[in-house]
C-alpha cells in the first residue's frame, strides 16, 4: 500500500477550546485513483495534506497509523519528509494564481523541482522543464517557460503546476480541487490530462473535489467526507447504491436527463451525522 | 519592459515638478512669514534708514508677493539661495561643504541598519511567535520609541565618559584636524584615499557612535517592515507549493519568500534612508557632527533665515528624490504588472 | 437582574450563535479583548499609558513639591527621600517636573490629534469621494507636505511662527495630517462605488451629507488605530523640538526642554538629563506597544 491512514485526527486551537477538523479518518491508497468528496470544511484537504505533513503550524495531528510506503510520517524528521515531498508525492492545488511563485518564471519553478531531486546542471534542468511543459501538452513550451505566472491563463498555470509536480517522477499525486478555479471549458481538459499522465506513469492519484459526479467519473473509488469524517466509501461505479443520507442527498440534488424531476430536492441535514 | 510599466514610471516622474514647485512655494512662504526682518538681518541692526530702504529695494521686498516669489524662483534656478548671516558665505556653498558629512553618516548608518535589520526581520517572521520573535519585536519597538538625542547622550555617557572606549563628539580628534585633504568631504573616505591610516582609524572611530545611534532608529523600522512582509509572504500558497516540492527550509525562506518581498523592501529602504535625514538632524546636534543637520539647527538658533530655508529645501529635495526612487523601484523592478 | 447576569456571562459573550446584532457586536469586541489581553506586551503598554494619564492629571496631588521652586543650594542632587528623582540644575524637584511635564506632553498630543484627525479625514474623504480635479489638487498638496521629513518641516514652521508650545503644536499638526488624508482617501475609494452609497445618493442625499454621515464613520476605525501608532511619533517630535529649543521654552517642565537645559551635566550628574529621557522613552514605547496590540486585533492583515 502506498498510503495507510488509521484514525487520523487533526485539531486546531480556538478561543473556546480545540476544534476538530478531521476525526478518526481511516483510508488506504494503492496504485489507484481515489476521490475524496465533501463540502468546504469537511476536512478533505487537511486529510490529503496530512499525507505530506503540510498542515498549518498550529494544527495538532494524531493517528494510530499514518504511513507512506511503510514510512511512519508522524515520527519522520524533516529530511525524511523532504525525501517524500515532491520526490515521491506531488501536490497540485486549487488556484495556480496563488500556488505558483509570482516572481519566478514558470520554467525556473519547474527546473527547481527537477534539480532538487535529480541534480544536474542548470542547463539540463532548464531543458527538462521545457520537455515537461511539452508533456503537459503546451504548444509553445519555450515561451511558457520564460513567462511569469501572471502572464499565463488559469489552465496554462495549472499545466505548469502539473509539470512541476511530475518533474521528479513521483509515485503519488495529490490533486486538491485542481479545476475548481478554472473555466468550465478547461476543467475537463485538465482532468483528462491528469488522468492520462497518472495512468501512463502508473501513479496513485488522490483527487479531492466537491463535485461528486466529476470525481466518480475519473476515479476508481470514492470516499465521501462530512464534518471531518468519512461517512461512506464505495467503488465509483456503484454510486447509485450509496446508503448514507448525505451521499444520497448530494446525488439527488442534481438534475439528470434520465430521471427528470419537477423540483430538485434540497439537502436536509441531520444533526446525528455530526456525532 | 511593458508599456504599462513604463507609463507608470513616467507618471511618477511627471508628478515631480509639481511636488518640487510646491516644495519651493512652501519654503518661500515660511520665509516670508518669519518674524525676522530680512533687511535688518543683512544691513545690520544699526543701519541708517536710507541704507535699509535701499537694501529693501534691492531685495525686491517692495514688490507684491508673487513677484517676490518669481525673483526667489529665478535666483534658485541660478543656484542662488542667498547668503548666510552666520557663516557669511553663500548658502549653496555652505550646503556643499556640510552635506558630505551627513551623507557619510547616513550611509554608514543605513548599511548597518540593513545588514542587521533585514536578517532579524526574516528570522523573526520565520520563527513567528517564538521567544526570538518577541525579543526582536521589543527590541525594534524600543528603537522606534527611544528619542535619538537621549540615546546619543546616554551612549556618550557610557562609552565615552564611563568606559572610555569611544571617542567624544565631532568628526575627528583635534590633533588631526585640518590634516585630511578635502576630496569627497567624507572624512573616512578622504583619509583612506590619502593613505593616512592613523587619520582613517580616528575618523572611523568617531563615526561608530553616531552611526550606531542613527542606525538603531532605522533598523527598528526596517526589521518591522521586513518581518511584516515576510509573514505575509510565508502565508502564501506558493510557499505550500515550495514545501510540497521538497525544498529545504533555507531555500523556501530566501528564494521563495524573501524573493517575493525584495521589491517592496527596496521601497522601504529608500524611505528608511529618507527617514535617516530626520534622525541625522538630531544625531548631528548631539555628536557635534558637522553635517547639514547641525547646520540647520545652528542657523535656527541664530535666526539665519536663508540658511534655514536653504537647508530645509535641500533636505526636502533629497527626500523627494528618495521617494521617487522608491516609486520607480516599484514600477520598474516588480515582474508583476499592476 | 437575571437578564443582567446573562449579559455579562462569558458564555453569552463567547456565543457561536448570537441572538441579536448587539450580541454579535459584543461577541466580536469581547473576542478582540481576549486576543488583546493575551498579548502581554500590549497589556504592559495599556497599563503604562493609563498610569501616565492618571499621574499627569493628578500631578497637583501626587507632586508635593512645586515644580518651579528653585533651591540653588541643593541643585543637581542625587535622588533621595525628599527628591525621588533628585534635583535639576536650578535645584527644582525632578519628580514634580516629570509629572507636570507629562501634562504638557499629553496636552500637546491631544491637541495635535484633535487638529490632525479632522483635517486629514476631511481632506481624504472629500478627495476620495469627489475624485477628479478636486482629488488631484488635494493629493498634490498632500504630496508636497509629505515631501519634507516631518521634523525638518516642523522646525522650519516653528522658526517662521515663534518658538513655543502653540507653534510646536501647529507645526507638528501641519506635518502630521498628510498620512491621515491618504488613509481616509484610500478607505473612501473602497466604499465610494458600493451599492449602499449609490442607494443613499438615489435617495437624494447631498455630497456633504454622504461624506459626513456615511463615509467618515467608516474611516474612523482605521484612523483610530493609526492615531495610537502615531502617538509615539508625535511625542518624539514634540520632545525633539523641545530639545532643539524650538518647542516648549524653559522654565516649562517639558521633557525635551528639560534635557536640553541639563544636557551639559550628562557626564557628571547624568541622572538629571537621563530621567526625562527615560520618561519620553517609556511613554512612547507604551503607546507603540498598545498600538501594536490594537493593530493585531483590529487589522490582522497588517501584522
């Protein structure tokens, strides 16, 4: 197993005591595509970032088990974590406008990721950056490599981000709402690109989104999170067999062509889901 | 360079003449509002009435105010700021004589302030909330709160009078006075250029205390701004990206976070340098440092109007240029087009 | 009675689900206060400022010696039971003079703020709201005043007027208003085009009414933070003017003036000029600590 999580808890101190953002989450991930779905604040991003130990500094994290390829992430020191971050697991975030360094060119940022993990001269790394940009289907990779992030469109920026995270050839890719900030027309393109690259390189993928149909379309398995815990986990093809009322609520509030409804249902939240 | 950026740079350049004109107008008006009769200042207290009348006519003081301003402006364009009563030299000559000492003092202070302030701010931001951060916070708040003249006096008391490890006031020991050739007007530099190392070390020793006092004042500001910028930069999403790439802490800190604040920091440094001029006025008074500040306060006490206005105008001018540089740095250096 | 205790209870003040707008406002204030209170340095600043204000207001009660009574036989005395901080070059009790000096400093600060805040607010909000040529002219004027270092311009102004406290106040005020105008203008620009201002305008409100009733109140909170942070600058400038002989004139017990008068004794009777220096430093630091803590609470972005 690439990732093994058992009873993960993430807490934050507040004025009125500790607030629990992730409670007793357990999941495993191999060389497959797992989707985590949930609304904002459900703890899906924190769960994913725990795998790279990239939580905010005031977060308290505990778990019975938190492992990456057998390495205990809770006791690993900074150098050990650095050998995992980037090198073996990459992270793509929501909005390239903020997640790319605004004062470094796209090429320099990709080349940096390459050199840190693979070494080599500046020249080799710069060439590798251009190759990688070509791999993420950018037509004019040399020009994009010399551009600053603000000169790139959202879709282009996200391709740069993907190229950067693929540079050291990792085994796991975490994509945290990779298309939420993009135009609808570009969203599918980027997701197909990610899927294609992941399948071709035989990587594991953890796709985080609030969009249940989208996730089920691209993933093998789907975990649904609500208020810090996983309420349901099932194969992507068997969504219709979901039993938890929250999952059902998410599905029923969507319009479909096959079962037209006069009025879409509104999610009725049950306080008992929180316990 | 994009057109937008060039336009922005030109816009900040275009505002200069207007501000400059305002600067001159304000100094002119201050001069006319002064309770001292400029005629008596020139002709002397006991000049006969006809002499006074003649001088008044010569100075154009019988003219209406706008005409007087025009005359003032015209003289200014010819580099004529009038004569100083105190030194009985042309004010421009005086300023040229006193300014290098201020430049020497302020630049030394600036170098010290930057070399200490920037790293302190960066590390405090990196260790935000730690004991180190708190110490730096108090240390820099104290620097912004301590009156420069008190700090100067206490330094003289402790290091000169009690411990005897620092020289007293002035730019050079009396024994060396007049021995250093006037090349740049900055004594430490001149002594070095002259190759006289005794004089060099004496001048340098005299520079240490006032420069340190002055540096503390701006270091406090630089540290606080650096820390604030760094905290903001470190909370950016691109820092998470950098960490996710597996970069080392120092690379994240300096290449990614610090790399993002350098342009803003340059503008802060320009403003800090301008602020040093203000501190220099007091520091020079305490340490009898023969710079433009001492010249200004000296002429104030002697009601030497032309000298006061000239010094004020020149300091305002330097201030303006530094502000302009800081604006230009922003629009020319930042790769992000606003 | 019971309603009163509910209002004052911690739970009511920390409620996650306030029942009224008033409660929500109090929850926010109380949270801010808790955050402020957790900042030990800011609390030290607050306490020092409070002590300074009380001590200077009560100076006639606390200082049992006449601050201007001279005793040339007992001049430059080391601190003792009779003279807690010793005596100055004319044998006056330094402790009393420090207390009375606090009144002068406090009075100058209050006067400057009372002059500066309204002028800055007026210029900034008018410029920001009306825009166009008015904005350009007002901002150019602001730029001109910003183009001088504060102390230097204040010195020139004082020289033009006549050295003294009133001139010093006017001079500091003249040099201190531009940042307020810029601040108020920036705040005004952000609300100028909002829908609620458009609604007021549609309701037929005049420009002065919109500026006074709707825009100025919104600028006020950031101006208050700015004022607190500016206090130490005003105190330092006032003291520097006094020290350079351009502010309060002897025999007034203004701190900067006291240092100037006793400056010659720094090497022998060092406490005489040092004690007023410590007073300036303490009060100025206290305001900085206070303002720093307030900014953390009220404007967390600018830490």
